[in-house]
C-alpha cells in the first residue's frame, strides 16, 4: 500500500509566529522587524500593515536585513529578523560581524526550517543549526508545537543576546505529551519517562517525529524535548546518561554540525563513553525537490522506517 499524501488542516507554524509576534507588539513598542522579499511567506504582512513604522520588507537583501536590525538593536530596539532558513545563508557574514561580534539582541526567526517540499531544492532549510552553532554569543532554540512556540517567542522577546529559533513549513507534528513549560535558557523538558535503555531526543519538529516513532516501538521509551541546542541542558543530559544507554536524535537538519554533533561534543567533553548515539538528521547530501512525505521516505526518516533502525 502506497503513501497517502494529505494536506494538513492545522494552523501553520508561520501563522502561529504571526499571532505570537502581534501579541508581543501590543505590549512592547520596542519590537521591530524585517523580512527580505518574503512578507507573505514569513507571515509579516499583518505586521507591516498594522505597524508600518516598525516593520520593513527590505527586498532581496538579506545582508541589509541583518545589518539594519543589528543597528536598531544597538539603539535599544528589539528586532525580529524574519527570514527563511535557507536565505539566512546570504547574511552569514553580517550575522557574525554585525550582530554576534557586538552581542546585539537580534532575534532570527527562521521559517521553512527542514524539508520544504515543492518550494524547491534551493529552499531546503537544512544548514542553519550547523552554521549558526559555530558563532560565539549565538543561542539556538526551537519550539515543538503551538504552545511551546508562544513560550519561545516570549523568551526571545526579553533575551538580551543574539538568538535564533527555527520552525517548519506547514504545521507542527502535534503530540498528546505533557504541555510545554515557559522557556528557561539551556533547559530541556522531559516529556515521557521510562525504564527502557532507549532515549529519543527531539529538537523542534523532531519532537513530533520522535513521538510518532515511539508509538511504533514495542516498549515505552523516554522522550526528551531538547528545546535548546546551544547552550545544551548538560545537567539533564548527565541525568539521562545514568538511565539510558541508547540515544536517538530527531531533528530536521543536517547531521554534520547539527544536533547530534552538539550532543556528541558534550559526551566527549564529559567523558561519558557508554552512551551509544544515533542521529536521524540529514546525511551529507543536498535534498531534492518533491513532496515532503515522499522526500522523507527517500531519506529513510519516516517513523515506520526509523523504528526498524532503532530495533536494529
């Protein structure tokens, strides 16, 4: 039986972002923002219309978006630089020199993080974790659903350093697990605890994929929402290492330099040698154009495929 390709009727992550940012703007006049020729795609159209003196579309000039928002941050504003994950690559130099070098509190809201389906091969949001994680002063976090997105936005709105949050094209994979709690720097959330050897670690949209995979396993396993990939919740990871030997990483991002790499670096630093870590992030290839579900199947990251890999 072939895959059934269905369109989601749930609220998109972009819609949630727009609603959360509008809500924050009502009580904080210092919030400003920019996008680069993607006001509709990033959900900033509503902000441009309601607050025309606080939000700008700078056209296809991601470098200018980053630098101009950094300048406003220098003057005491709270900028939300809203760009597709793939297009922030154009502003990489500015993120380093104009934002992070001066430790300015710009929020980079990265839409279309992960596989983008028919948006095209050049739009796949695979690399933002890998290239942003290497920059000093940068903090990286990701919501897993609507509730956690609002918590992530509230955290971002008061955070006094550069930060980036990523979210997918389309809807989140919703789960019936415990509700998100307010974001605290470098704190993860344990969503399901078990006596199993197995720990599933999800980041952003990866949490939903981890849950769907867990439902197909023969035993109850622990599920951790990492919340932050930089800085990591090292206290939680040390605790998990005492209870679980086999760790599996779920994140819609490149494996090289990604979430699994960050955790491996921590394990090496702390000389935690008994943990067996497997990452289900993207291999070192460009992701082709096509329907998201079919692409996921070709990459071997559907829950039905991942459960077989976990069982070994």
